[in-house]
């Protein structure tokens, strides 16, 4: 259900012509507008691009996006109940 909502939100913008991808600034703006999700974590991906996790402040929903160097972002996944895991030394 959440996947359908994210895709529908992304497709609502005329600039996002293809399902599940679009210009990074517009994807980020749509996630903020539709779900109140903000960038909370990033990590470099192989063979390129950046994994970006957007989430609500309370962690109730999240979206994973792959941002490519050419300025296009691709939807990867979405879900609920994001939790932060703290890893201590020696873990």
C-alpha cells in the first residue's frame, strides 16, 4: 500500500514522467509534501549513486531512494516503523 502511495505521489508531478524516478529535488520535495519525510541517512552505493533514507521525525514512515550523479533519483523501497540501531565499539 505504501509503495502505491509513494509512486502515486511521485507521478503527481508533471516533471516526473517515469514511474518511480525523477529529478532529485522534485522527489525530495514530494516526499516532504506528501509524507513529511526528510533526508535522515545516506550511504555510497556500488557501482555508483547514493542511498538516501527519508523518514518522518517520529519514524512512522520511511522511503529509500537511490540518487544518481546525473541528478535523477530512483525509488527503491518504503515502509513503516523505522528504528535507529546504535552500534557500540567492538560490535
